[in-house]
């Protein structure tokens, strides 16, 4: 049997399903782009669901919206002001489901560019920052999704291929989350998490272990500690 070799870059796949449920949102994002001149787009789990070549792909719980600039982000905050905020942190604003958007949970990702953490810029800038190939997907039209070059193969095989590790602990937690959905982490990719941990500074390891131990013991963390922990664990 031929061994599959990982590829670089991105390609387009046909959108298979799910557009009707986000058509109103997609149209709203188009208005935002026309008004501000800057792009905003749906990336991640919902885009994966729309592009998956499997007959019955794992559904996505929410719809993640990314912004090319702070300008278009602020426009969307105003546009969504009629929605109820379910949760907000330094990374995103999550809104309660609304009939206007077919009951989908919209998660507006804040535009960040902090070292290795990038949640703003072009579609490819944003997708490059994602960890798994199977979530490196972005809806670009009602019939096309931009995906990682390995997306189709890995989604068919339900394989977790890591191309970016911000934090080995957060990546491990995401691996277990996707494993519950039926995805598989090959041993060599699991090894990459341990290698990444080994290459971290002792200061980074001690901070993370201290925070996690405090959380396990029920100790109350300060807001500064919580913010730092979120930054260490931050993902797409």
C-alpha cells in the first residue's frame, strides 16, 4: 500500500452541505466586507463540516468568524449588537443562538497577532495558525471551501495531523476532544506533542504546571494568572 505523503499549501474543495444554515450570516459578512473594504470569513469546524468528503461528517457546534482587520471586527460587533452575548474573553465573543441566524451559535474571534498567535489577516494567515489539517478550512463562497492540502485525505481517514502546536497541553486536550468524535491521533503525531514539551523552557513548564495544579486543587486564580494561562493555551 502506498504511503501518503503530507503536502504543503491549500486547495479548493466543493462545499457539500450546510450553506443554507449560514446563508444569512454569510450575506451579513459580505455586507461587512463591502462597507469596510476588509474581509471577514467563516473558518474552522463549521467549514470542515461543509467541505467534508465523508457522507455523514461530525457536525460543528458553532460557527467561528474571523476578521482581516480591527476595522471589520468592530463593524461586526456593532452588527451583532442585537444578539445576546453568552460568553466573552480576550479571544472571542460567543453569542446566544438567534432565529435570524438559523439558531447557530456564532463565535466572533477577536483580531490578535501576538507572537505565534495569529487570529487576523488573510484567510491563509488565519488557517496557518490552526493546529489540525481537518480544521484548516474556510468558506469562500456558497459552493467552495478553501482547505489545507491534506484536508481531504485526513478528513476521509478521520486522522489528526498536527501542523501547528501553540501549547502541547492545549493540543493534547483538543486531541482528546476530537477523539471522542471518532478522530485518530497517529503515534508519530502524538510524539510531536512530547517533543514540543521537551523543547519548552523550564520557566514555561513550571508556570503551566503551577497554574494547572492550582486549578485542580480548587485554588482561586487571579485575573492576571487566568489571562496568562489563556494566552499559554490559546488556540483557534
